[in-house]
């Protein structure tokens, strides 16, 4: 047996032997309903932070629970051998609200196994991410070949509001050569993935004003435009006839060539019979690397309370997803320009930036990425694919900005059936063991 194969075989055996206790600890974490949304008991988020701190202390880490105006985060550190690199491990211990208990086939905070999957809120997102890190540390018990810092956030599900402050005040302790963020997904059962791109986001509110007061639609209609008519025409100008975003000056990229059939998309999205997909280019490019634009809210009189009136003004909230390497500032300026230039009939237009978030495009090459790909292949028997995620994960951009020299590896425990955030969230236990093994192997490889 080669040295590589022997080390892999040892780690494989250790991880296998560890899984029952890793599973037990995962279940204990899942039983704590650590919902970070304000209207839930925040004492439970404190309780989950303490539980995570205890797990890490048991692995010999020096641990502190920090709070910078938001929910409690857990920071831990363990020195590696002299000269060894330091790896920062990220996960979050807060969870989404469970929603209606009646939608769950077993109680959301009572982890339950069915068909090789462990069901429960947080069983995957992201308490399994925490336990993958812990399992990797346990697999090296006493002989960790690298230094490790760990950061377990307590408010990822409510927007990471104090993350920037935490990174500013405690960032020195988190400095690392590589960062493993375990909060994304694999491509399929049996196919691991590294998430190498995330789209950014720009959200605006646009208001269109045509009149200084409302007037009778019978008396004036036909000669005088109104707010709703002008706004709908303006919104219609945002896409071309094929459904591509028509805002000039936005960046656009191509996604990796992975198999995603239209049938699969139709099923996943719940597209009705006869309704077509929109846009051109591959489906994955449309969802991962090209801009998209959605009107997510409208202010105008409701149908039930409306009268025969020309409405003076109307508002819309627009959520635009932008290419991973696009600057939100540039994208906002392009959208604002488009809205001003396409306003019909000289109506007045106000555009206000509501929110923005950076996308992420990993420098997905170099020695650390090589080792990560090799570790995934060791664990799964097939190499990982590079995937994108169409949504934004604010903390990834925050880490990329704070630690520009670190290699950023976005990994995860999820698969297409996980239903994170939904009812019946679950973790595939077979894949979870491979996730734990891959991370244990990665630490070994990075320590050589
Ligand atoms: Zn998550």
C-alpha cells in the first residue's frame, strides 16, 4: 500500500468508528431550537452556543463565546505543529424557524431517522456542518497536522448583521491560510461539489409619479397617464422578449457544464403545464452566472378597494441578482440609469437603493484547491464538480474581503433533497460520513 492509501485507510476507519458518537452529538444539537429570528426565545440560541463551545473544548480548543451586538458566535483555536498552516472552519449554529409543525412528518426538533436520512430542523443546515468540523478534529485526535481556528456563527439565518464587527474585532484570531465554509450543498448523492461562485444582489425601490393628486379616470383617461400604467411599462422594459435582463452594462458569465434538464427544473420549480422557461444560454448559466431581475413587491391600490381613478403614483421593489464578479455599485448604477431612461411620457422617477450584497467568485485553483479536490475524491471515489449558487451567502463575501490571501473553500452537507429552510429538512447519513471523511483527509493533506 502506498503511504497515501495507508493514511486514507486509517482515516476512513477512524471516521467510520466515530460516526455513532458524531451522530449522537448532532442529534443533541438538533434538539436545541436555536431559531435566531427575533420573535423566538433567544435563550435557546445562547444554549446552542454553549453546547457548541463544550464540544470544541472537549477537542482541546481554546474557546470563547463572542457577541458584538448580535447573536452569540463561538470562536475556537488550536495550535498546529511548528510551521504548519492554519485552517479556519466555519459553520453556523442558528436555524430557520420550523414553520407549521403539521407540515412535518416528525417533530422538527426531535431528530428522526427514516430511509437513511436524519430529519429535523438544523439536522443539515447547519448543525451537520458544525459536526463535520468536529468529526474531522476527532479523526486526528491528539495529532492534528495543522493549526485550526473555528468560527460558528449564531445569526446566519437572520442576515449576519454583526459579522462585519466580529471580523473586525476578532479577525486576527481567525487569520488562516485556508477557510472551509461548510454551509452549502453537494451536487447529488454520490457527487461532491465545491461551490465556487455565488451571485451578488442589488435591491431597489422605484417610485413613479405622474400626477399631484388622483383624478377621475372617465373625465381624464385617454389624455393623462397614471402611475400604474407608467410603472408597468417601465417594469416591462427590464426584460427582452425572451426574458433576458435588458439592463445595459451588466456583466454575465458562463456556468460549468453540468447536467440540468428542463424537466428537472420544471419539477423543482413547480412550473405549470405550458409555461416556458425564460432567458437564453444554459439553464445553469441563467441561474448561476447571468443577472436576473424580479419584481418582488408592488404598491398600488388593491383590486378590492380600487375605484375609477387615475392613480398619481405607484412603487415597486426590484430584486436583482448579479453575476458573481459584478460590483453591486456598478450594477445599481446601471439599473438606476435604465429606470430613468426608460420612464415613459416624462413621468417622474425616484430610485432608492434598499440593499446590496457582494457575489463571490473563488480563485478555484492552486495547491489548496488541488488538495481539496483530492480529499473529496478520496472520500467519494469521484472528483468534485464546481458548482454555483444563484443566491447570495453574505458571510462568504465577508470572509473573502477580510482575508483576501486565504483560499476559500465553500463545502457543504446538503444534497438536492435536503429541503433546508423547509418542512422535513433532512441530512443524508451516508453522504454525511463522506463529508466528515473528506474534511479529515483535507486537514491531513494540508498538514503534509
Ligand atoms: Zn446555512
